[in-house]
C-alpha cells in the first residue's frame, strides 16, 4: 500500500522507501536511513529499507494470538481505519 501498486510512489522512487518508514526519533532503534525525504526516511537502497523495517519489527514481534493487521494497529503503523479495511481486502 505504501509504495503504490507498481512500487511507483514518490517516496519509493525518490527515497528507496517502500514501506513509508519514518526516521526514528532519538535512539529508539537502529536505522539504515541516510537522511529524510519530507517526513519519511531516505535509504541508499531497497536492501537498506528492508533491513530498517526488520529492525522495527524485531523490537516488538507479533504475538501468536495477534493477527497481522492487529499487530500493525497495536504498533501504531497507521491511524486511518480505512487503511486496515483495504489491507483486509488484500489479505
């Protein structure tokens, strides 16, 4: 959803950010971000972006009784209810 249907969102294309990741504030977690693109993290490569989301996910892994959508909600991934309705249709 974040990168667009063809991985052609502006953030994906200009910042190698395919997940809509933000630069973490302070020393919350390790990051591979090399700067900012607006409110989003800018990466040197897709591999750096994937490594960064992995760091983010590893901080609070999904529980066995938690759906993927609920895990994202609990993590504050997106605050728009429509995001989760769209995700549920895709899943």
